[in-house]
């Protein structure tokens, strides 16, 4: 039996439970990462054009060594862009979806067809708890603490924790 929690949608199938949670938008971080992603894109385009047009085919005797240095720089720039892209997707998501099945817990923050997906194996998962510091549900995965559902209120968060623990961690006591 699934509880009625405001802003939380449950879809229970034979294979898994899908829990959709709201996400509280953090506009400052979203705007900051949007600007950084835009600057990264400008830098990437400029780096490629500069490397190809001004250095690689310039005919100068230092062109080969300088081109290699610029290609290494472009690779590092590309890796920075992947980090920025992932952070931008995290702050751009409007909802968070938990997929819970027998083998794993999957947390997805979709942005259209893109988004971040994290999967956690049940054998390393602790019972769920409500974090008073972050005002959201969480769990321990090995020695890593994972928080989710930061858009929920305190009451909704505690209800969600209680219902998930009753369903998946029946041995956990209420003081956990």
C-alpha cells in the first residue's frame, strides 16, 4: 500500500516502483552553470579555429609542437566541458525520479531526453533516513552519503522515508 504524499507520484508495477519527486530549482547555480557552459562553448570553438587556421597549417617550423600542445589543451578543455555539462543538467532538472527494483536503486534527474542517472546496488544500501541538516531523504551507499528529494517538505520527506523503509527495509527501526 503506497501512501498519499503531496507532490510525490508513485507508479507501482510488477518489476519496480517508480517515485517521482519535485526538485527545488536553485536559480543562482543554474544561471552560473549556464554562463560557464556558454563561455566553454565559445572557448572550444575559438580553440579549434585557432589551432586549425592559425597554427597547424601556418607553415612555421614551430607549428607541429605548438599544435600538439593546443590539442592537449583542447582535450583538457573538453573534459572540463563534460563536468560543466553534467552540473548544468543537475541544476536544470525539474524533477527527480527513483526507480527501485530488486537489484538496484536508480536516481534519475531528467532534462528532456538528457539527464543524470546514478545507480546503486542494494547490497551496499543502508535504510533510508531523513537528514535534518539538508531537510531531505537520504541513504548511505557504502561510505558515501547520498541525498535526494530536496524539493520535498519536512513532513513529505519523513513520510517518504517511512514508507520506503517499511517496504524495502522492514528490519530498520524508526530511530534510524
